[in-house]
């Protein structure tokens, strides 16, 4: 029997990197086609292909790790590095939007009236729904830590309850933020204030949805007994991502909602 | 709320009856029970103190003829890379070790002996 003599995972050939690349191509060129020729078919096709790629690729990762045992300690270490590097890249992604916000708000131009918030903008009261949103996300950080400790201590019931609560809190945040978007007295087209506000909080909201989805997948896997008390990296990765989303919100709240008002 | 607690404990005990190999009472399996494949093989052999998949740093020996560096191999030869052959080495010395008598590093002369082992399967 010719087996590997190393503990790493040499993955089997897979079509998902190719389908993912094709999806990226279709989505980007589809965006251009939409802008110029008013047709959304290419972009929608790309999005569908992206979703299929995501589901099947990560389904395969779960199969390889949980069902086939390929995630040895060194392999898991690699996955940890990967997640940390990815989250770091996301931090830098948001850093750009914070740079844009501070660039415009620290030295408001005469067109804005020379002050911030600019003339004509009524900012949202930071001590109303945005403060509630802060509390919701902080609470969800507590519940996800509770879930982690429950898993490590082998308590299935509490793990499921606290993870469910985390997802519900994430959903509540998204719901509240959607209401705020609907009721806001300014739009993305309202100068640099609107642009920085909605691009930064909008990408954050997208990340909340992504993080909630990741946690929901973990809940499904936890219910199906995938995680052990010592090996549950998928959950840890989701929890790291969730804490990152929470920290970005805190920066958004302090900078844009509070200082920026 | 109390009926919810009863329901979840009923589900819990039903699950425990169905999956008898979950021996821990509170319901989350351990690696002992659930690890599979290479992860399981590595877990079990490391418990016996063995490292067939070279996860740890190679053991260092004094390198004399009586106490040569042991080089485990699943075939009859293996490449050895020595990074501190002499004190001021700035390069790594690479060489093949074949089965049989202990051979010497071409740079510093330490002894290396190939020892065959089989992968657990």
C-alpha cells in the first residue's frame, strides 16, 4: 500500500477552483454588461455559479476533514493560518473605507460648508438604534464564546442553544440595520457623507450576513455531531470571523455614528 | 419554557440511545470516539510515543559511531539535510543515507544510520 509518509493533505483533483474562477469572470463582465447594455443575465449566471461553487467546495472540505480524517494537526494549523490571513486581508479592506471617511471628515471642504456632518445632512442619533445594534453585537460575541466553551466542555445542549442565540442576535442586527437604512433621511447619493456612510456600513452589513451564514452552517454541523470537544476548527474560524465583524462595527460606531455626528 | 426543556432532553436521550458510541453523557463526541482516517492513525501512534509521519523535529543523537543519528525510512534510503554541520556553516549539507552500515556526513563526519519502519495501516 503506497501511503504518504507526511501528515499534510494533498487534495484530490477538484473542479471547484475552475468554476469559482469562471463565476468571478461572469460576475465582473456581467456587471459591465449590466452597466452598458441593461442586461443582467450574465451577472446572475455568475452569481448562481458562485453559490454552487461555494456550497460544493466547502461541502468537500467538510467531507475531507470530518468524514475522511485528512485534517491532521499540521493540516489544521495550515487552515488556522489561512483563516487568520484572510481576516487580516478583510481588515485591510475595511481600512480603506475608514481612510476614505477620515480623509473627508477631518478636513471638510468648503462645498460641504467647512464642517462635518456636512450642510444639509441630519445624521442618525448614535444613542438610538445604533447603540442598540452595538449592544446586540456585543451580546452575540458573548454568546458565541459561550458556545465555544460549551463545545470544549462537551455540553451539546448548551452549545446548540448558545450558537442559535448568536445567530438570532446576528439576524436581529441585520433586521434593525435594514430598518435604519429604510428610514434614513439621507442616501448614498448625498455627497461624500452618504457615500462613506453607506459603503462602509453596507459592506459591514454584508459581512454580518456572511458571518451569520457561516455560524448557521456550524450550527447544522454541530447538530449533526461533526464537532468533537477538541477538534472543531470550522466553529473556531466562524467565531473568529464573527468577532472581527463585531470589532469592525465598534470602529464604525465610534468613527462614523458617534464622532461623525 | 419548561416543556421546551423536557422536549430537548427527550431528544437528547433519544439521540444518545440511537448513537450508542457517544459515551460522554453531555452529548459532544471526543476525538477518541470520532476521529477517523489519518487523523486517527496519527492520534493513536502519538499516544504510543511514535511519530511515523514526521510531525516532530528529528531526535538528535551525539552522532558518534556508537551513537549514530537514527534516520527512519519507509524505503531503503532517505535524504538527510544537516544545517549545523560545523559551527560557522552558512549552507545546508544534503546527502543520501542508504541501508546498511552507518554513513558519515561529508562535511562534519557525524554518523547517520538508516532504520527501516513501516507506516501504520
